[in-house]
C-alpha cells in the first residue's frame, strides 16, 4: 500500500487508474471500516482510503483532541484489507487557510444528529466534497451505521451532479449486537457490557412495528425510557421513513416495511448511535 499526504502526490497516483473506489475515514479503524474497504474492492480497480480527523465536524465540547490517532495499526489493517493507496493529509494540506466556503446541508442536516451536534453535517459535507475533489473517485463507500450521514452525502452527490456512485455498506456488529464504532474504545468494561442495549431497544421497536404496532410515538418514548432506566442519557429514539428520513404517517401511505428506527444516547461520557431497518434490507439507503 502506498501512503501519500499531499494533493499533488495523490493526483499522480490516482491518474493511473480507470475506476477508483474510495472510503473516507477518520482513522482508529476497526473491522467495520475494513469491511468497507473490502466492499470497495468489488467496485474499482484501485481502492483509496483516507484518514483525516476533520476538525470542522467536531463541536467545541466534543472529542476532537482526544479522538484516537492510531496510524500504525490503521496502516496494518488497511494493508490486510487490500487497500492500494492511503491519503493521509495534514490539517495544513486540507485547510491551508481557514475554510470560509462551506457546504450548507439540507434541512435534514439540522434534525437528529444535527440537533445534538450543530454544524456537524456542514463539517462532514465540506470535507467530503473536498476529499471527493482531491481523490476523484468513481465510487465511494459509506457505512449504514451513520445512516443520516449516508443520506446527506448521497443527496449532496445528486444535487451537485458529482459523477460518483455512493455504495451503502451494512453495519458490522459485535456478537452481542453492538455496532462497531471507534467510540466503543472509550467505554469502561461495565459500559461495554451495557452498550448492546441500544441495539436491542431499536430492534425491539422495529420488531414491534413489523408485528403491526403503529403507535410510533409510544414506541419511541418507551425506548427512550428503557435506556434511561439503565443509566443512559438518550438524545433521540425515533421511527423514520427510509426515504429522506422524514417522520412517517402511521395511518397513511407509509408502508411499515420501509421504516427505520434510529437512536443516539450517551452512556457515561460516550455517545453511541445506531439504527435498524424494520425489515432488514427493505428501507432505502
Ligand atoms: O464517517 C466518518 O468517519 C466521517 O464523518 C467522514 C465521512 C470520514 C468525514 O470526515
């Protein structure tokens, strides 16, 4: 695997390939990231990964400074996953001057994650657009664990006519159901034992909908209450339509098979997010 850190080196490398499949990351890679890399392999003759901890998407009280930088082990994992090229720019390379031009996310960017992390999707879209322009991929792979991010990036690609196919990859879970995430590393052993509850609560709501429940608001508040009873501080537990993540109409045309249940909650100092499809694979990505 070749490692480059400047835009010029990157351009010299990617121009040699006809179909570049790209996976952007912030490093601290786990099996979930590596599965994105392996899926990318099926979509291109060159797989490019990036590692860049993007200051723009962190709020002032978030974990930018303590976000783990694990370059050596990340490179070992990327090599193993068959990545051809790693772009690991410095902050100076990505933001040589303050980034005054930003992508304004759609209204969905101010809901759910956007409510609790103001400016998050502005930072994500801005860096993803810059990375797309630098890497110039034909395909980019994003995980479904960050479902709202996936939808917003897909919408940005459509509305700015970027010639990039966005591939959605399934969430990789530990045996007990916990979605793999770089932030799981912050959990104490006791919190790690408790953490799969988030997935269980979301799956429970999804299964209740699949069995005919349509009182989404009750299911949502019961889900939040169950998390709170076990020491979590829930930000949201919601049922949304797979298309555009809008609020579904229980009595109208929204087929329950197309719904997604999303949740975010703090366990101790660690904020975890997850989501499940009511019928796995049915909801739009
Ligand atoms: O999902 C992430 O790791 C980040 O939001 C991304 C897409 C790499 C942008 O910094």
